[in-house]
């Protein structure tokens, strides 16, 4: 089952867990199943059917270029990556 790494700013939604195992063979399924377990977290990740601006989803350290349709292997690690600002 994929393991989802939760960024610190979203951990209040996951009972302060920094990683949670979640079923799904695509990023969309993983996010939907994450939201079923932790209602409301999807709204922090998805906007208008796409990954929110300022966030990226990565699978095994590679940013998913196909968005929520990206395939997720059974033993994959999924990271929710907030944008890093600076100047």
C-alpha cells in the first residue's frame, strides 16, 4: 500500500501523523482515500480537479508531471510538496 508523507502544515488533519499508508493506484485515488480517512484534507491538495497551485505531488521522489492521473505502485512513497518561497 502506498505510503503518503504529510507536510507539517497539514498534519493537524492527520492526527499529527507525518506519514500514513493509503490505498490507491493513481494519485487521484490516493487523495480520495486520504480524504475518506481524514475529511477535508483533499480541499488542501486539490482545486478544480487539479493539484493546487503552490503544491506538487511526487512519487518516489519524482514530481508527477501527469497530475492526479499518475500511476502509483503498491509500495510507492507519495510526497505532498508545498512550494518553497524565497527571494
